[in-house]
C-alpha cells in the first residue's frame, strides 16, 4: 500500500543553543579531566536524554549539595543557582564548576547592579522555574519581586516613589513579555530597563522560526522536555501564530500518531535543550509511516559560542 504524503516544514534555528552546548561540554570535559563520578546539582539542562547520556558517562545528578560527598566535584546547572549554593560549596571546600549560561549570568549581574543603585527589582518570569529561583537568590528576599502576568502588574504593592528596575527570565514568550513590559512602563514610567533584552537570542530565534511556518502547517510538533520553559513557549507561539494544533513531544516514541492523522503539512521544531538526534529520529519515524518530503525554513543563522571555564581549558 502506498504511503500517504507528508510534508515536513523544518524550522531553523532549532535545538541546542550555545548555553546548552557549553553546559554539556563542561560536564563531559570535567569527567575527562577529573574522572568519574562528577556530581551535578539539578539537571544540567532540561532534557532527560541529555541527562541519561551524561549519567552513562559518569555524572551523578542530585537535587541539593547536601547529597554531594565532601571529597567530590560538583557542577551547577545551566539555569543558574542562588548565591547560597556556591557559598555553601566554598564553606565545604568543594571543587565546583558553574555551568550557568552566560546570558543568565548577565541577568544576575544586571539585577545586582540595579539593586546596588537603590532600585527594587521586578523579575518577569515563571514561579518555581530553576532560572527564576537562581535569579531571585542573587538578592535579599525583600529586594526582588516576581511578576508573572500583566494582571500581576496591576496588583503590585509598591510604595510610592520607590525606584524600580525590571529584568526577565531568558526563556519567556517574546510576545507575552512585551505585554508585561508595556504594562510596567505604563504604571511606572520611570522604571529602569535592561541595557539589552534579557530574553536570549536562542529563545527569540526559535520563536521567530516557528512563527514563520505556523500558518502553513496543519499541525506543529516541538521536540522537547515537559519541564523545558523554552520548548513549552514554542508550542504556545505556534498556536497563537495560526497553527490549529501543536504538541510538545519528548521523542518519536511519545508521538500520538492518531491525533495527527490526515495531517498533510507538519511543522517541526525543537527546544534549545533538545539534541538534533531526537529531531532526526522523529523524521525517520515519520518516514516509516508517510512518504515524506522536507523543506527547511531558516529565519536566521546562529554562530554564538561561549567559552568554557578556565579550570577546564588550562
């Protein structure tokens, strides 16, 4: 029986960003330089396939430093950590490496700089996300307030004449964040803004790529982990940009093929912590079921690179 035709519009850029690539390299090179095991506090990035691969190489993932033996070496995840974490590592004289994405570190530095200048910090982000926990942990609890929605702006209880500044989580929806920033500007005309946008280049580029193909698709698949903020935002962007159905799928095995039966044009992207191998496996799974043609739609080339810590480069 002849296979039904399926056109896949492959969004570019997609998948690994420079910060994720750097974090994975830090773990791999630490294992090579120091030997196994290397402890990693929290998932190095939000992808269980990446985590599983690093575990097989000798990484041990833990939730807290209390689970790390005194003579061990530990790495902090790409999402960043509160100041209390490296302070505790130093108190215990642990050898540690910080894999925090440099663009997240930029937000940390910005928040601290504005706070030193006497401003109260408003952080736009999602409560409980590791990046938000890490950013809020750079300051005293009474120096920073989380803002999740436009409605939150209206209900902020800020004393009159309080100098304010805002920073944002790096993996948010560009459009949602713009609406919150507009509300902040309206209510607080003198609020200090970041010198450059906090939402990272990779988040912005992947959302633009999804927007570029959304209206041409019958459905959209985003390869990514359920706890990946930037992956979930890509699904939302697809739906808002004219695609009638979109889903987040961890890998080809998690695909609900019946849900998309009759789909003639499928959009495909991947979150910034999803390896390209998962995209390739998904395309191959499509080929077993359909007569597949592929069109890659590129909105931008990426050539960003972040250096590894000096401890690993000599």
